[in-house]
C-alpha cells in the first residue's frame, strides 16, 4: 500500500465517529484534520524560525508560514460552513489552499536551494487536501464503493462476534475509529473474547501513558516558557499516576484479580484530566499534548468499559 494511501486510510479510520459513517462524516473528518494539521505544522514552522540562522532557509520558512496560515484560515471557514450545512460553498472556500501549499514547496526551489525541513509535513498536507477535494465531489457513485471497501478493510481483522463486541465498546467512546483500530490492530486472534479485549486496553493504556510521560519529560528539558513549564509539571505528575495505575492493573489482570484491577484503574480519569485542564489556567499556554491527551482519555475509557464487562 502506498504511503499516501495508508496515511489517508489511517486518518479516516482513527477518526470515525461510527462504523457506518457516510460521505458527510468523512468530509467532516477531512476538514477537521486538515485544519488541525495546518495549525500543527504552523507551530513547527514557528519553532524552526526561532532557531534557524540560515537566511535562505528563513525566507523559505516565512513563505511556508504564510501558506499554512492561509490553509488553516480557509479550513477554519470551511468548518463553519460545514456545521451550517453550506456544503456548496466549501469548495470555493478552500479553492486557494492547493496553490498556497505549492508556494511553500516552490520556496525551497529558489537558489541557493536550501534543504526543506518540511518534506513529511508537506506530503501529509498534500494528501489531506486531496482527501478534502474528493469528499467535496458530488459523484457518490464513485465515492460510496470506495467507502464500502474502506470499511470492509477496516473491520477485516476480527470475526463478526468479536467485531460486534468491539463495536458495542467503541460506540461508547468519543471517537469510534481510534477505539476500533486499537482493538483490531492488537487482536491475538480474530475470535477474541472480552478477556482478550480487556488485556488489549490495559496493555495499550500502559504503553500510551509511558510514552506520553517520557514525551513530557523531554518537553520539560527544552521548555523555557514558565507557563508551559508549570502546566507540563502537572501533566508529568498526572501521567506518572496513570502509568503506575496501569502497571498495577496489568499485574492484577495477569493474576485474574479483576476486581482490584478495576479499582486500580478508577483514579486514572481524574489524574489524566488534570493535565488537560491545567492548560486552561491563565496565561493559557498552548497545549502540546492535545492529541496525546485525547488518545489517553479514550484508552482509559476503553479500559474502564471492558473491565466492567468482565464477569468477576
């Protein structure tokens, strides 16, 4: 599978609100993810500009900064139009975004041809713009068969009984796609029961908590902004609690001590939530953990739901 195709599939799969998402739901995903990606890349460019000394690279990055600002603003407006069901105007709203991205790409082609540090980000944005363009088309005779194929691939790793159980759990999550993908990518077999699904949630929650804790520690080493630093210290403490709680839950799961496993997990939503709310305190620092917090929040919810489904 081509990298662009895989990126497209993962973007849609991770953000599906339900397994029967229609073309409007897919269009919403592409608009939201393009807006999010443009903002994230814009922040990366600002960070690069702050440390860059090569004037040629700086000039190219400034052109890219302007381009990604146009893309972000266009898709912000597209989001507003989508929510108001003004679907017909969305293609016009985002019409200039492809040209904006091209201006970023070509800015590095100007002598002395500086090395482009945004190759991967530009590739992802190009794919997202193409996805948004496809979802904006009216030829559903082409799109719907692709959607059916996409959904069949998405659910191919589990049998019907297991997938029905996964669907039951994931319908209760804020993001069905991420939940379902997490289960399907980690199934020990196509016929996995609730015990096996519970193990997946504990293992993945622990893995995510550990990775995020390490990520926070690295951010703290390189952060000088006092507001961000204070917020990250709260997150470090919160994720350490989550990590330790799921370490304990993992031991209790292996011992089949499901009742105590549930008790170990019960405090994790509050600990993780302290990280998200801490960035809402003045001076409202930019939160570098938005996506990680969302994934952790979903994994914790998955763990709690599966734990409650176990027959103790």
